[in-house]
C-alpha cells in the first residue's frame, strides 16, 4: 500500500476527526449586532454601525479618514477617480495580483502598465517600476500580496522623484505594519477588501483610507452618487479647486455604498482582528522556521522593516530540483490530500490571466486604436510572475494559521512525507 494519501494511503490529517479552524469566525456578538440593525430599520448607508466602523478602522489603521464602500474592486476605482486619473494616463501595477487591480484602471479609461515582481516576496519590483515610468505615468499601485509587504521605502522614493501618486492595494494586509506604520497609511490612499476569504470580512465590502481631507471628501462623494458628504467632518477644510466639480457641489458618480448589515459584522470582526493577526503571525514565524529546514521549500522573505505580519494566505516557494524533480502541481495535489484543505497556486500573471481579458469587451474599452493597443495585457513580459505561478507557488488559506503549533508541525510533517515518497507520484 502506498504511503501517500493521494495514492490511497492514510493522510497526515484526518479533517473529519481533526478539522482545521473554521472561517469566517463569528459569534453571539454578530448575531446581536445584526438584530440591532434589523430592528432599527436603518439598513442602508451612513448609519450608526457604518460610522462606528469607519472610526474604529481609522484608529486601527492610523489614518484620519475612512470611507466604506461596496467592495475592494470599486474602492480601487474610486481612489483613482479621486486622484483625477483618467483617459490615457498610465498606472503601474504588479503583474501578479488579482485581476481587479488592473480592471479598476481600465474601468476609468487609464492604462495598466504591468511590471514584474520580486521572486522572494511576489510583490512589485521597484527596479521594474523605475524602468516603466513615462511622461504619462500618474500613479503606482503596490499590492501587498498574500503575506508579503511591497518595499514601501523604495516605492515612496520613486513616487517622490517622479511626482506620482501611491495607491496601496491592501486587500491582503489588514493590520500589517511597515516600519511601524499600518498598511493603508503609507501612500496617498489605501484600498481594502472585506470579501469572504479576507482576514477581515463581511462577505463583501471595502474601505478607503487616507490622511488627506480633500481626498476623503471626494471619496465620500464618489461612493454616494456624487452627493456632498453629510455631517461636519469636512466643513472646515480648504477645499481648493476640484473639491467638487467646477459646476457645483456634486460629482457624476454612482452608488458604491456599504450596508448597515455589513458594517455591523465588520465592527465585531475588527475587535477580533488584532488577536487573530497576532496568532497568525506567531504561527507563521514558527511554521517558516520548520519549512526552512526542509529540502526544496523556501519561506517567503520577511523584510526586517515589516514590523507586523498579516496574512491573506500562507504561501511559500517550491523548487522541484530540491524535491526529487516532482513538479509543483503534483506537489500541491499531494499536499492537499495529506492535510485535507485546498492548496493553490498563486494568481495567474495578468498578461495571460483568464479573468483579465479586456479584449472581450470592445464595446466598452475600444476607445480608439492607440488605447486598444495600450491595454493589451499580452504586450507585457513577466518572466518572474510566470515562473512563480507555473513552477514555484504554494498557497494555503490563512485559517490554518489560526490553529496551534501542533497544527504547524503537522503541515511540516506532511511536506516531509511527500519528499520521502515522491517517487510514488506519477
């Protein structure tokens, strides 16, 4: 009988008897809060739960202003619009990210410029950013991916040198810190997602963070059909030119609002998040120490400037040459069988991504031939992104890090088992 579970052997973890921690996490607190909203009749926007969450998240993130919105995709779009980025402008983004990072750029008629990433963090490579800058470049979107932080010192230096905006894509980084500053407080605007798999979730939802009151006012208006923000939060700021349109007190925009039900869940989830992040960080450090001793397995590089870790997924790099030639796709399947939880590759590189396909919508994006050619993702070469996706990436949902050290030992044991019996896998 084969030793490996993928071939009929006993798995390292029997998830029926020993399940992984559940996700999402909720309790009586969410039930009580949701019933409060239900019974209040205030279900829509700008309610007390939304205001409470915005205040809490601002304090948690270390910013002056938070604007909640429908999801993390529209927060990126609204941020770009608030920065007055539009037709023909170029926005530099990493080639390894969820397709929404690029889609938000073309949705406001700008041009996503895809650049390669660092092999040991999977985050945007500052040297590639520098090479991609042209007179049309207006912004950089560094994405803090899975559990890694983009090199914000280098990105800030480049942005200052070329007078560019920085829009942090923090969909994976709620509570992470760089040099003691929280993700979302370092650039001009931070964008967060609260989609179900994220480590702060309401099923869907998003938020924007900024220290600029003029940008905050614009973001608030843009997510609320262009209306002037309510209350006196922005009453005393120097609005300057363009705080609203030159025609009056409104922007042309749409409805991108969050609901009170989502806000109620987020309020309670945010109370748990610091402790959850601490548990994940401690387990991540311990698990990486185990992985560093295994052949063919390389932990993601954690920069010394990253003072607090936050995980969307637990990821590591895999080298088949150190693993008896076993391909990464076969390794992922074998590991999945041993531990009873999905093991994925990284996101698809955006130059060949099945979900980032602007050429399927000529009626929307074919503004003219020049723009049509500029947004073609296939024109970009991303060798590091492609190597990561096809040959090296191993990604597991962050809920495994909510367990204990015995769970981490079990994961390392499963990898060792596959190494010892790799010849059994065809």
